[in-house]
C-alpha cells in the first residue's frame, strides 16, 4: 500500500472533513483516509494498481473543495 498527503483548500468545519473523507473513500483502490482540518491535509493510503491518475483531485473537487498539492 502506498500513501500520499493531499493539501486541501476550503475546509472549515467538521462537516467539511466528513465530506472530504467520504469523497476520498469513494475512490476505487483507497484503503485508508485521515483528514486533518487544522493542517488542511488528507492522508490517503491506497493500492497503486487500482487508483486512476487524477482520481483524488476529481473526488475532492466533486465534494466542493480544491487540492492545491501533494506530498509524498
């Protein structure tokens, strides 16, 4: 399993965290998600063979937020 830290813009409350968490868990191949509101990040554990390129950004934008970068 691989992992990435996604930098998320626009989160401001616990409902935002839940929305981002749910959106990322809906991506095929995602195995674990931890969203940190204070840091504005989401740590995602995933199976590299199953996740399509751009799917994290698409899920986040679909939930109404933006992804400004990736660490890892």
